[in-house]
C-alpha cells in the first residue's frame, strides 16, 4: 500500500487488513513506516482516516501461506 500517494490524492480513508509487522514476520521485505505515521507527517490540511486490521484474519493468511513469497523477494531465492 502506498500511504503517501493516498494522502496526496486526497482520499478520505485508508483501509487495509495485513500490517507491515505481520508481513515482516511472514518473510516479506518491507519499509517499517506505518500508514498512520505517513498520514500524521503530512502537511495537507485534510488527511485520510486510517483503519487497520480490516479482515486481517483473512488477509494475513494470504501472506502466511503464499508460495509467491520467493517471486516477490528474489534475494531469498538462491537461483537469482
């Protein structure tokens, strides 16, 4: 998710399920900056509300059980 683009485009809300911390625990490379921190750092007069954890019990499974993790992270695949 790109929280900065969401802020700059003027959306009213950012809603997501799986957190960055969960993605990291599942082996996905991430930049450890939360959507809430990005929104809070904005100087835009109107900022989106941030709703995290939406259906995370379902979205987390997509990342925990994903065989595509290697494709998304070529550094973990010795053949690359």
